[in-house]
């Protein structure tokens, strides 16, 4: 058993980004969303679809 797994879609990180990037006036890039996802403790998988 590998233990608990926690996954989400990358586009979950496209909403409400003004709290993380207050000066962002456009949708975040895929790289920005992936970097934000990497900062989430316990996130084990990221769905890029």
C-alpha cells in the first residue's frame, strides 16, 4: 500500500489567483499553475488534462 494520494486538475489553480499573484491581470500560464500546485503540501498527483 502506498498510502494516501491527493490529486487535482491543473486548472484548479487558475481560479482565485489574485490571492497568490495580486498583480496578475490575465490567466496564469501552465507553468505558473504547475509551480503553484508544487507548493501544496500533500498534493501527490496533478492531472494535466
